């Protein structure tokens, strides 16, 4: 458990509890350890899911499908990065936005929405702080996505204008 407390202390979702081993211990009890072999799919884009994964050991590849239904890697996440994924699953049981595949043999700490909701009933203030961290993370991702859309739209407009200029 002490090893997990050190890991949990380094995870952005739990940064408000870095100096609070009592709350970290309660959070630790929400998790179970899961081992996944290299090449295994942890979850698939479009499938429902409600689990949060913290990478304790190893690395994963996060993939999206192209319009041609081909996978492309969005990012690789590693234990060294104090990485986690699936956090939206704690808020709602919805379809996964990406596929996640183990790049090497991995060990995860895993919890699910029901455990998190139950934790929120017992520890509302702590759950609120975790939910705020999830909201901050999602807001940053949304802002980045919006910036990417503007960049792509601008590039498309430039291409169209250049094509018209060549007529």
C-alpha cells in the first residue's frame, strides 16, 4: 500500500491530497491491481466503459480511428509520466473515445465509477476535489482541440484560396 500512496501522490487527479496520507489511503482502497500483457487491448474506441486506469508499470498506446477506419497513435503514455487514462469513465458510463493497447507488459491501478460515486457519498469534499481536477484536465483538452480545429480550418481555407488562385 505504501508504494501505491507514493504513486497516487504523483497523479494529477490527487494533487490536492499530496500531504494528506489519510485521504490518499482512502483513495488507494478504491483501486485494485490489474496486469495486462504486451499487445493486449485494454479497451476499444466506441465501447462503453467506466474504469479509470493509472499506469503503475509499463506503457500504453492510445489510438483513434481515421475516416478510413485505420488506427493511428495519438499518444504513448508511460508509468514514468505518472500517466492515467479513462478518467471520463468516473463521471459517466459512456463510449470510449479511443482504443488503448499495452505497449509492454503493464500493471495498472484500476477503479470504476460505482466505487468513485460511493467514495463521493462517504467523502464528498475529497470527491469534489478529484472531480474538479478531472474537469480541469478535460477543459485543457477541449481548449487544445479547439485550437487544433482552428488551425486545420485555417489551413483548409488557405488550400482552397491557393487552388482558386491557380485557376
